[in-house]
C-alpha cells in the first residue's frame, strides 16, 4: 500500500511523518520530508482543516 503526502500528493517511501489531524483526530496526515522542511501547510481530507 502506498502512502501519499497530504500536501503535495507525491508518494512517500521512508522519509515522511505521520500525524493525526489536530482538529478531527480521525484522519492521518502524511507529510513528506520536503514539505516538512518547507513547512508547507496540509489539508485534512476528512474535515478540511488546514494547518502548519
Ligand atoms: Zn509533500
Ligand atoms: Zn481533520
């Protein structure tokens, strides 16, 4: 199963972080290392919450 960065939609392999949406606490946000370093914002697929 492939995982995709929630921000840039690229497939992630080993360098990524996984966090739960702080708003709905249901969806899992995945951020690739690049988006993390650039502090790109993410958007929750469940509730639409956007955060850093
Ligand atoms: Zn990314
Ligand atoms: Zn959410």
